[in-house]
C-alpha cells in the first residue's frame, strides 16, 4: 500500500514520472591533487523527493567506466582517476578528477568550478606538509606573487583573464635547504558567470503596459546553468548619461519626446555586489518616420555597435522642406553675342530629366571659350610675324625705313572674331 502511494505521488498531472535532479559530488579536502599514499573522501548528496521503494536508496559509484562495490553515501579513495556517483532513479553526477603526485612540491586547486567574481585560491604544498620557503607563484610563465614561506595565493575576484596555467616553486629544508624545486603546471579555467548583455527593442506583443508611441528596451543576457539563481541588476545609459540606475528590472521605457530624435543607448548588467559588470554594444534608436519606426507593425531592427565604438551620429539630420533654387544663366556673353534664353523648357521625351545648373552653365560658356581660342591663334600669328621681321629685316623690304612698329600694320579687334588688314 505504501509503495503504491509513493509511486502515485511521483506521477505528475500530465501522466509523466517526475524527473529527479542529479546528485552533487563533493571532495574533502577540496583539492584535486594529492600526494601518493594520501586518502580523500568523496560524498554523494542526492535529492530524493519521494522514495520509489520502501527499502533505502542505494548509491552507485563509478571510477571511469568501472562500477565500484561500495553503496554508501561517502567513500575514501586514493586512486587517481575520474569519479562519479548516481542515486537510484537519478542521472549521473558531474565528474571529479583526482590526481596523485610523487613530487616534492605540488600545486593544489579547488575541484569546484570557479566563476567570474568568485575568489580563486591556489595552494603550493610541500611533501607531507613540509614548509616551503622562497615561494613563487607563476601564471603562464610569469611570476605573480612571492612569499617568504608557505602561503596560499588568492585572487579575490577572478576574471576570465585569470584563466591559464599556474605553477609554483620554492625550497625546503630536508634537512638543509634544498635547491629551488618546481611543481607541475595546472590548468585553471574561470567560468563565465553570464554573457555580455545585448540591448534590443521589444516588439508590440512583448512591450505590454507601455504607452502608445513609447519604446521599450530590454537588456538581455544568459546566466551559466549552474548559476541560474544568481540575481542580476541592470542599468541603462543614453550616450554617457545614466537614464536609469541599477535596478532588478531588465526593461526600460523610453519616453516619447526622446524617441523623436535618433539616439544611442546601451545597458549594463551586474551582480548585486558589482563584482562582475558587463556592458552591451551601442544601440541606435530609430525615430518616427524612419524605416525602423517603433510604431510599425514589425519589431524594429536598430543598429548595434561594438562596445568600444561610438555611435555613428548623435542627432537626426535636419530635413530641408524648401525647393532647391536653380542657378540662373545669363542669356548674353561679355562679347555681346546673343544666345537663346533657356527660360522656357524645350520639348523632349517625358522620361528625360531637365539639365542641371552645372550643365546649363557649361553650355553657355562654350561660345566664349571658342572665341577666346580664335583670338589666341590670331595673336600667335602676329607675334610670329614680328619675330620674323626682327630676325630677317631683308625679307620684308617694304618695311625698311618706316619708324612705325610692326604692330601698326594690323588693327586687331578683340571684340570681333575677324581681323581687317590696313593698307599702307
């Protein structure tokens, strides 16, 4: 009767059996590397809402793919390898890697994952707890801390940049002080607590409770599955100005007057203690009438920029509503030549576009350029004749004895395209 009652309580209203959470495997002391001959304790804590059977639930232990004979909640081990545990009806626990060393010096790191903002503790330990002198800690080959004797190296608030390979070195008195000895390198990975947030504009179905014409921004991020219960706070910024300080809400409503101009916003997500803070890329917020108008039926797609970049522009460019004026072209030239006025449009195919002011100016200046070229050619001929007279006066006998200059034989009219020779 009791077994049947327990089984019925495990069945949900949908008719599917309730899923048990996987057990939590812990290590005591909490170091993944030990000396040869030492023993550590593994403990398997499972969550059992109800018993499937009247007999006690047994625990299964695995070393790699090998099933161990023990069925207790905790066991002592000294063999290196990967350990897991499982309770009846529940999934297999996360693994713990245990290493055994025969060196004089070992670097010990915690078995639990280290997340951003949490302390990272490293322990350099001598053979069976002998004191280590002139102790150095190294991160990726660079010395980061020195101690006169045995001490732990602690990073109070770990960051992703603290990931890498660590090592320690020091001397021991066995019985006299030894030469410096180095531990094996140990890889440490700082887990990401939550992703960098992304600021997005919520669509009409999502923005419930917002006034008509207002825009609702949401600061989206995702926590690590093992830290999904960590509370986060959010702040919103317009350029470098805070428009809403840190609060528990991940949404911010932009008032309608601010939406009339193109603005740039970004948000920031942080833990309650501000130990981890991450900012989003820039978001160009569209104004009314733009292709990304928030009042449209579809969700607007605003332009996002990288966190280090500034917005492309800060204000919506003014739109001129006046008709651009066309530069007038004079109908006459400086030489008095008459040209037809271009005031009335000429007949042409309807698809042809009217000439631009630049094209009109070029067409009006073309006669002046032609006239200037003809005058320059005439002047060149006159100068050539003068030079010939100066070099070979005998070639022109009719000009001997005349006091007049060679230029007096010709009269040039700069205002007309023709020249008239004057008879002597």
